[in-house]
């Protein structure tokens, strides 16, 4: 059975060019980038070249990019690092109710350390209202963290407007752009952010590597202490082959961005429209217009999303019911309940996220199969309306 992978919000297969670049780095660039001998200098050169490529993708200066182990570490460094640096001037942080756990959990940790956190609500489409953000700002607000686009429903937030508000008030502004870098334009100056998190394995690079953009002049403290790597902010010997892989993935994403966006948006819409027209009591979760081009999050009444996922998996189709970081939890998605779904509605969701290797033929097969499986489950559902 040929398998079809449509869970790219969880992770992406590595691009062949990334694999080849990493193979070379593993064999030929084995030195420690902090060493002063020739192998070390070669590793340092590869590291700095990679930094330039990642910076180019997000429109930053190379010295503003700091390599980490992934999106979670980048989010933790941004939130905890800014909070520690600014704690004498205020202890109020603003974020949203639909953030990834990599943002929510550091915020909850800081609440236990004497900080106050405001969790902004969202509309039915999953959008933060700019007026609500403005109303939440206080004199002691030191940080705003708002994700660029949601990992479950794909809604793209008004980051530029929020960034302008934060800048006018002198508040540090962070965005978790793990789901957007490499999928839509994510230039730091256009977004107006001071800090931006990204992850390699979401854009066809290797796992275990990420980066944090920190605008020059942003106050931040280290949360990992040791030998002073990454210009003193993130200690730990750099994963040079992984970073080379991230840089190659970033280069590919930048070169193909517009073409990939248009193609995936077309496939996404065709799939969603096919299913919605044929399955009763189905809908799209999140915004129909302000969403990632590769994300279709569909809701179904009277169907358990996990049953739908497992039946699709048996047909060779890999999708998800929500965030891969929370997929084994039995509670309803905090994102779907935040947009107003009842728990039983939230449990009936299916997240389909496309990647550049998916084809039109695969999309048509997946759409037909979703309809067939959904109709089969509806026929046996004890909750279906008569």
C-alpha cells in the first residue's frame, strides 16, 4: 500500500538536498566550531554561512540569529529570557489562549515565579482582536507573545498590527512562527517583531534544530548556562550538521515560497470543498481566508475524530486530529474550545496539512476517502440526528 502523508504541521520529510548537505557535513565538517584549529575553523565557517541563509529567509541580519534545539527551546528562551531581563521594570506578560504549549507552559511557569499573564481570547475564527490587545496592556507590561499562525487551525494572526502597538509602547514583542517560516512570508521587519521562533523540521529540515531571531538591542538573559556558545546566549556545542540542514531547508523554502503557497492553497481548497459538499454537518475550523495555505482543519458532528484518523490510517493516509504535541491527550483541544466549540464538537476535528511533495491525485484520493469513511462512521453513530 502506498502511504500518503498529510500531517506536515506535525513534521515534514527531509528534502533530498537537505539529506545530501548533512551527509557532507557529518563526514567533512566534524570539528567543534569553538576550536581554533583548521577543523574547528571549517565548522565555524559552515555555522556562519548557515546563519546567513536562515537570516535571509526571515529578512534579518545574520548576527540576530541564534541557533537552538528547536521551536520549544526558542520559545522558552524568548519568553523566560525577556522576563528575566525586564523583571525589575514589570512582571506582566500578554499572550493568547490558543498558543502552542511551548509558549503556554513557560508563561505558566513564570506565573509561579511572581509574574502575571493575560491570556487573550479569540474570535470564532481563531483571531485575536487588536482592540483586546490594546486594552490588556498595562504600565508594567514587558512582553507580548502572539503566534504568527496557529498550529491546529491555521489561522494567521494580525502580527503586524500587534507589532506596531508593542513598538509604540516600548514592549518587547515575540512571535512563535514555527508554522509559518517557509510556508508564507515571515520577514521580521514587516511583522514588526523583536523575537521570532522557528523550527527546522517544519520546513523539510532535520529535527532537533531551530533558531531564535532577536532584534539587536532587545534585552534578554540566557536560560542555559555553560561555555558561552552562540555569543553567550545559548551554551552548548553547536549541532553543525543539523544547522547546515536547517540552512539548506531555509534556502529551498525561500526559493520556492510563492509557487508552493499557490499550489498548496489550491489543493487545500479543493479538498475542503469536496468534503464539505458531501458530508452533512461538517465545517471548517478557523478562518476561511486568513489561514495557512496548506492547512485544512475540518469539523464533523456525530463523529469521533480519532476514529476517523485511525480509519484513514488503515487506508494509508496520515493526518491528525490536532497538535502532534497533544494528540495523545483525551481532553478536547484548547484551541478548538477557545474558538467556541463544545467538547464533543472539538473531538470531531480532523487536521489535514499539505506539503510540497503532495500531488493533485493524492488530494483527490484523500478527499474521496474522507467522505467514504465519514459516511460510514455517521451511519453507525448513535448520536446522529434521525
